[in-house]
């Protein structure tokens, strides 16, 4: 008798009006039943993810953090693809998978009970995928509900939704096709509070590559007010998804298990630390210089450990954790009470700014941007479009013309550490800076180059990712990239607490690293003078009121405009391209001429490349990209292509660098362009022989030799007679001779 598994399922329909409906379904009981919690999540029945949450049996009590790991496994079979790697197997996670891991981790991590030290792993496997459907937001919901079912101390569920602004409407779970018409694209995650409101926990948002064109055509730009409206528009969808998850949890969740909780410190330790060091810490937090402040803080901590370790023997870790907590309280109290920050700035003050370009020799473009102790070096490299990054991914994006990488060496914080392949944080920072700049990049047709941008963190104390946006803008302009507008970024913070019985919120402009750690929000905003191009929000609060967020966005815009002014003093328009950068020009030819330019087995295109030294890349629509290390070579290749595909009749007096392709007893045939030869008669060769009579052509010329020639005559049949281009003196020795043959 076949007793099948007990399956529980729930679904919810998100209504986008004229943009259609999207159905999200959660199902448990079929797959991965040995995991603590497992769910298959579906979007419109043709996209399916498996999320499995498991927990370690024993706590890692030596850790001072919660060991949560999120893994996303992209199975290429999900889209009917075979992996493109040499071994034809899935390799290390690609950028899409890494960014999805970060999207899931950010709202989930703060939702676990504080003090949990058991390892928790959530593995999301992409098992079926409609190629037109992004899977990342479905994965947030899948990870949340599999964890909600697992019996772990988790105060979810967490709902996630992507909303895109299309034709004035915020559309939930848009397809890739719909996103092509979007002016803004936003992922929002949150949970429902006891009051029934939605608390926003995480935002990842950006303008699109089409935004600039759409706005120029009269579409509403994604201003701060529009973006704030998008956050409100996401809330009903999040609530719907959370309610669906809760409905499944009500019938399928395991009882919450007892897990040992390791609090950072007990109250007796905190009270002793506060009494001993709070006043001294308050004085230390007024030291403006980061390294001096940290040195003084380290002194106080060492003295505190000496003072209290006898009283609390074996509890040194608690003393250290309580010290950090008192430090956090001191910083927050000063901001809330006195409106003064740890380095003495006011709430909306930006640290000193410095911007300059052309920092490195030889490179195609470079710039240095400094904001306080944060220092970013941006470097731009240009090359042929054939060097676009090829992507082996489940998304429709298979190549990337603009590549943005971010490097964070340990010396940037004055520390030692591992260098090498980028960590998830570095991948995320590079992706954020890339998305901030994409909307202002010229099109392939306007600027037919592959662009690689590298952001090197030379010093770090607060938002190197937004510093990367500023340095990259200047570096790209210095490299000659015609950006549609300059983009700058700033990191905002938030500190909140109960003051006189009501919650008070204070937004901070240009946060320090410590203000990020001790504050309630990290809110990065990048944009042009006109609109927001990228936004990233993480908060440790249950949620932020919409009006507080809107005010922070406005405060961020003021800072962004001030930074753009400083950047414009360093560079405000594209410079001439570096002499070391390749020259790429574009030729359009009729599609039916592509075969002629390529030639049999590539013979013609290879000859053009050999003769000129240029590289040619032909697109299916007849666009040919010609790249060369200098303009002369590129122009020679353009002439060669046009002679075949866009021919114009040659004229007497035009000069060419030709190649001797055949010698006869009456002269030499010289190839001027592929398919276009002329005859250099033996009588015209005296100048090449010092004015002496030439008896045999081979005495002066040989096949394969390059020679500068000029068209001397074109007969009625279009055949060309050539004369050599001689230096002065040699030309005077040239004797007249009768024409006896004309060119084939």
C-alpha cells in the first residue's frame, strides 16, 4: 500500500491590475523531510525553489556572534541549461547567487532570538525557473517560511517583494520583460508587527538602464518622494506574503525548541562596567581622530579588564561585551541629547572632502575621492567589446559591458588579514556601486567599449561603497566616458530612543564606521542631481516610520548635492581619451554584406586585421566595431571595410599603403584593399631603383612587400594604374615611360 507523504500547502495571489496577477505558493512535506524545516516555493507554477533550514545540535559557545549561513545553489537544469564550465558542472556561486544570499541574510539575521549560538544553515536550491522570472525575492520568502517551520526561536515570518515603477504603477514581482519598461526597481523585506503594520527591515533598490531615456521622454523621475512612495506601496504585498507564510506555519510548524542562549553579559557585569568606565568613555568619544579615539578606547578597556577581572573571574568576555554596550550607549546618548556626534560634527555635517583625477600614470582613467578617513581610488580600463564579461547564469543577462569590482584590503583599516578572492561583502559593494552608475552610462552605440571599473579602498571609516560611486564617476569622466550625469553617494544613519516617553529619531549624514555599528540604520543613497540611482537600507529596528525615512532621504539629497559640487571642481566633463587607451570606431554595413567582409573561412577579415593591426568584431545587425591602439590603424581598417561593403569609386590622387600580391614581366599588382588591386607598371619603378632602368620587377619588389602608392589613372573599365609615392629626389629621377598594360 503506497501511503504518500502528508503535504500542506497555501497560496496567495498578488494583483497588479492591468499588469496581471502573480501566484505565490508554499508547500511542505514532499522534499527534504529530514531538514528541521523545508519548503518548496512556487511563483506562477513554473518557478520552484527548495529552501531547507537546519540547525547544529551543539552551540558554538566560543563564538561571540550568531553563526548563520545562507547558501543559494543555482542548478543550471532549472532553466534547461548545461553549465558552461570546462567540467560542465556548477562551480562556485556566481554574483547573482551571492547577492541573493545577502538579500536573505540581512532581514533574517536580526529575526532570530538574541544569544543563539547553534549553527543555523539555510540552503535554497533553484530547481525550476521561468527564464523571464527573477527568483531572488521568492527566495527571501522561502527561507523565511522554512525557518518558521523549523522549531528555531525565530520571530518571523519575513516577507519580501520586488516592486517596479512601470507606467506610474508599482508592480509586484515584475518579470524581466516588464523591468525593461521600469523607471525604478526595488526589493523590500519586512515583517508584520503586533499592531498589524509592516516594519521595513531591508531595501535594495536602483534606477534602471532605461531610466534616463524614460525620464527625458517625460516619465516621472524616481525622486526621493517617489522612492518613499514605493516603500509604502510594497507594504500591502509584504503583509499578504507574511499572512500566507503564517497560515502554513499554523498547520505545519514544529513547536519551538529550547536552545541554550548565551547572553553577551549579565546585569551585574554591565552595572559594574558602567559605574567604572562610563564617564571616561564619554570623554574618549569626543576625540575626533579615529585612530586616537580607538587607541584611547583600547587603553580604557585594558584598564577595565585589569580592574574587574578579579571580581568577575572567568567572565572576561562578558566584561568586554558590556564595555562595548556602554560605549554604544554613550555615543547614542550624546547624539540624542546634545545633537553632537563622536567626532564633533552636527547631525547633517559632512566630513572634509577631497577629489582629484589623473592619480595614476598610464592607466586609462583614475581618480581619488576622500571623505574624512574614507579614501577610495577608482581606476577605469577600456577595451574592445569582445572583452565583455561572459556570464554563466540563470538570468537573461549573459554578458556585461560595464564591470565594477571592489577591493577592500586589510590595510585600509590599519589591520592585517587575508587578501585574495573577494568576500561576499566585497561582491555586494561592487554590485551596489555598479547599479548606481548603470543608469548614466552611454549606450553601446554611443560608446562601443567594454568598461572595467575597479574601486580600491585605500582607507575606511564609513561607507566605502558610496565613496566608490564618487571615485568611479570621476575616473570614468577622466577616461573619456561620456556619462549622462555625475553620480555621488552618501551613507545615512539613524539613532532612536525613548525621550520623555516618546520615540525620538535622529538622522545622521555621512556616518562613521562606529555610528554604523552603534546606530539603528545603515542607509546608502546614490544619485544624480535630479534623481536617485541606487539605494540600500538595513535596519536593526522593528521598522522605520515612512515620514522619518522620507526626511532621511531629503537630508541625503542635500549631502549628495554638496559632494557633487566638490567632484565638479575636480572634473565636470569627459576628458580626451588617454593615448594609452584603444581607439574603437563603429561602421554600419548592410547585413547582406557581412559575408563579403568575413570572406571564405575568414580570409578577408583576417587580411584586414593583418594589414592594419586593428581588431574587428561584427554584430548580427551589421555593426562592425574596429579597435586599434592608434587612430591611424582604426581608420585604415574602416576604409578597408567600406571599400567592400560601402564602396565608393576610387579617385585619381588617392594614396594607399598597398601590398604586392603578384609580379609579372610588365609590373606588379598591388592590393590596395581587399578585392581592389591596381597595376604598378615596370616603367614607374625607376624612382625605386635610384633612377636606373629596371629590367626585372623582382629586382625592386617582392610579393608581400608593403609600398605606398597613388592612383595615377583610372580607365573606362575602372582599372587602376598606380605610381609609387617617392621621397623628394627619387621623384626627380623618375623618367617618363609609356603605359603598356592596365590593371585587372
